[in-house]
């Protein structure tokens, strides 16, 4: 009886705090693949990495990195986290931002910025990056920035 009462009190406290015991997976970064070129010619052995930094994402250290293949291609697998609690009042507005950066021996480029919801299905993203054809876009706070990648395809998984 005492165990049941303790369990009941914990469940009520979680419910009142907005959390519900519900094991689920949270997508931090979706599957992301693409190619890196310079005026259409594949670039190999360039560093391609993902960053979660907000201010200067391509200047902040990261652990998710790789080198483009001989044909300029790269692929990052989906990164997710397992959670035991679900916050239904917060989950619809919870997002995770990521930035794709490309580093050649002479320069670092901002490639692509993405946002993933931390609930629901994830997407597989395909991008095309050309270091000689940057596009000027506004970021999420309206500041203009040059990006060298464009989204080719987004597929729900």
C-alpha cells in the first residue's frame, strides 16, 4: 500500500509539473547528406562538420565531423536521444538547431542551417553545396548571412 501511495504521489507531481512518464526518442539532428563542389567540380578531403552553436557556429568546436569523399559526398547519420519523460506543454515548441559548416584549407563556409522538432518524425535532408556560389539569406533573427548549400530534398522517415 505504501509503495502504491508513493507511486501515486510521484505520478501526480509529474503530471502537475507538466511531465508525463512516456519513453520516447528525440531527434537532435536529422540524417543529412550532400555534395561539396567548387564551381561544379567535386571537392574531396574538405572537412564537413555539424555545429549547434548560435553566434558563430562555424568557429565553435564540434565533435560531429567528417571528410568529404573523392566525389565530394558526405553523410551524417541521425543523432537522437532517449528520454523517459514527455512534457506535452513544452514539446510542441521544443526545437533543436544545427548548422552545416565546410572547411577548406583556405576558408571556412557556412553551409546550411536547419531546425528539427524534438518530437514526431524526422526528416532525411539532401543538400548541394558549391563554395563558389554563395547565397545571401536572412537567418532566424533577420540578419543577412552567406550560405553555400541549398536544400535539394527533404524526405520524412
